[in-house]
């Protein structure tokens, strides 16, 4: 079974992929998030795995926009603790490192450690790509901040582990599938929808009262602009109940009457949190 993710080998997304599906699946790296959606839509892969939220950096808004724009369905959520590792070429020593390459978010999350070691932060496109570049380079005074998996893949030396300042740093991922590929025996415990309110005072409040009426606990509410319609917004909401429950069906039916539109983005098992 092929599963698509954004990034190259060793990316945190690949770690999340294997933590959910196991080691026997084939992970397929993609250059961009929309390439993951294209791979799922074309049938080139069975499922895709995308990050949607981080406890420090917040929502990955691009992927919410892509969920709205594509006819895919969320069938699972996955939580991955983010444990940053300082990696360098074999034989390198921590005291000799002068520069650390990584994604800006990773660098920021490890700022205190890098400052204590007088290591200069060098932003790059992604964590695994930084590890690959350092591994293929010839400098032993450069390091990368990436996953521990990168040390195994690119034959690198681990100079320091768990160098992030916030130990609760966690990323939430969605597993997406074409609607015809949704498992028939899928047990659901959470649901994510997108909706657009009508234009009158209190329109959003009227929609939110529906969730209260049916005792649905909202775990997320966020707005995103509609590029084609300036100053108009789509709201994304997640609540802790599955689509098969009668109160969820009633709530979505009533929401449809109040909103301009409602799109069901997915209903999936509630993942066990890792913090």
C-alpha cells in the first residue's frame, strides 16, 4: 500500500505515517502539499497524510484550504510528538559546530539550545532536506536540526537529542482518502466540517448555537478567507462525535438550513493524545 506525504525521506510526516500505518507500507514523498492531494485524487496512492496543526506554530492553513478545494475525505487523525535532534556528518563534534540548518519553525523551537552553544541559525525549506544537505556536504562545522530518523537514513551522527525548548511540541496530521476508498468499517469519533454563514448580524452565533443544542463539543473553530470572494470567509469546525450518531446528522441537517453551504470534510476515530 502506498501512502503519500510532503517532504523527503526522514521528514516528521514520514515518521507520523509509519507510526499510524506501520513499517510495511510504502511511503511516497511529494514536493508540495497539493501534490499529496493530486496523488490521492489520481489513485497513484491509496492514502495521503498531511499536517494540519501544531501546538506551537498553529494551523497549517494551506492544508485546510486544500481540504476544502478537493473531493477527499479525512479518515484518521494522528498525533506525533516533535523531538528535534542535532545531526552532523560522522566524526563531527558538538563543540565544533558553528551553524545549524533547518526549517525556521524548528530553529525557533530550538533557539535556547543553539544560543547556549553559540550556533548560528540558518533557515532552509525543511528539516529533512537540511539533514540531507549537511550529510552530502563536506563541512564538519555544520549541523542540521531534524528527526532522529534522518540520522538512520542519511548515516549521520547525533550530537544532541530533544533540543527543543517546549517538550509538549506536537503535530496533528490527517489521513485523507478518495471517498470511494473510505473503509466501510470505519469507526468515527470526531468530525470536521466547513461552512459559510449568511450575511446578517448574529449569523455565526446562530450556527454555533446548533452545536450547543445537540451537545456537540467543539474542539476547533477557525476562519479562512475565500480568495474568489474578498472579505468573505469559510469557517472550519471540529467536534467530538462521529457522523453516524443521530445528533450529528441532525446538527448538520439544521446547520445546512442556516448556512450558505456546509461541506463534510471527514469523520474519523478520535486519536489518543500523546502528551
